[in-house]
């Protein structure tokens, strides 16, 4: 008998999100909404979230993940999350 816990996640899907600090509720809400919508990391990387806001970090992190995995092509953002090394 297969329950909901036995389903395999889609490739490149978001499984969880953790945020600490100021405005973390705003940021984790964005991640949760993306998870409920079943979005992949590539789809999240393409989101144009408001700048400058803390939620912008969600799409920036997704872009960095995509660059690390070698999937998708995303331009360098004005804001930047460290090196790609």
C-alpha cells in the first residue's frame, strides 16, 4: 500500500527551506508558496521578485543552484550571493 510518504519528488524540486534572521517569515513564506505550487528550482530561478527585498534572495539562491548544477542560463544579478567556485 503506497502512502503519500512513498512518492518520489520531481527532479530539481524544493524539499524544504530554512531561514534565520530578520524578515525570515516573509522569505520562508515565498519558499513555501513555491513548494505548494510544485515549482522546480529552475522555475524559481526565473522569478522576478521585488528588488530590493529579502525575498529576492530566494530567486538568487535558486539561480546559484542552477549554475552549480549546470542547468539553465541566468544573467548575473545586481545583487550577488558570493562566488560560483
